C-alpha cells in the first residue's frame, strides 16, 4: 500500500485512514495472541496440579473429616449398597470409565498394564494419515540418510 501511495494511486487521506485502521487491528491481534499464550500456560499449570492431586488423592482422602469424605463419595459414586459385608457401588460418569479401564489394565498381561497408553480403552482411532512405513531419514536425498545399512529407528518399528 505504501508503494501505491508513492506512485499516486491512492491519496494521503486514504493511506492514513487505512494505516491507522490496520495498526489498531494489529494491536488487537497482538493482545489476543498474548491472551491465548497466557491461557495456554494456565492450562499447563492446571494439568500439572490435577496430576499432583491424583497422585496424592489417597493420602488426602484419609486426612479429610467424615463430612468431606461423604461429599467426595457422593460426587464419585451412586447407588451404593451393602451386600454380605461388602460395599457395592456404581461410579458416576466419567469416573466409571476410569474404574473400568483400571480394572481392565489390572487383569491384562503385565506388559500392557505398565503403560496406560497401551490400553485399548485409551487408544484413539487409527489416523487417516498413516505416514511413511519407514523413518523419513531413509528417504532423504543427497546422502543425508544414515551411514549404516539400516536405520536405527527401523529396528524399533
């Protein structure tokens, strides 16, 4: 647009008006970017606090007063029954999914139980973009592929 002004294709008033309008828009967008950056950091912090809370949940629950324990159990459980000396409870959503996957992981073989990401409940659907069957380094031109006959990553596949 500056070149159009210099070439005389637009007048100074139009240039000044559009320049001011674009600077205001630029400032607004920079504020939006900053706001999103701050939000992203807070989500990360919240996620870390949630993981720490989950890690310490058992000890924290044991330290709580009876009325606080009751509130938490009412949040997590529904339809509790006493049956032959045992409590039978149904978990509310989403706690039912967590309980089911934990039970399935406990009953599965040891290698799958080690990694929650390996449990079928947590696996997503197969991606539509399956990518290359070998690492990209094997396909690089001009001799940038690994010097050895096989790619060290291929053995892991």
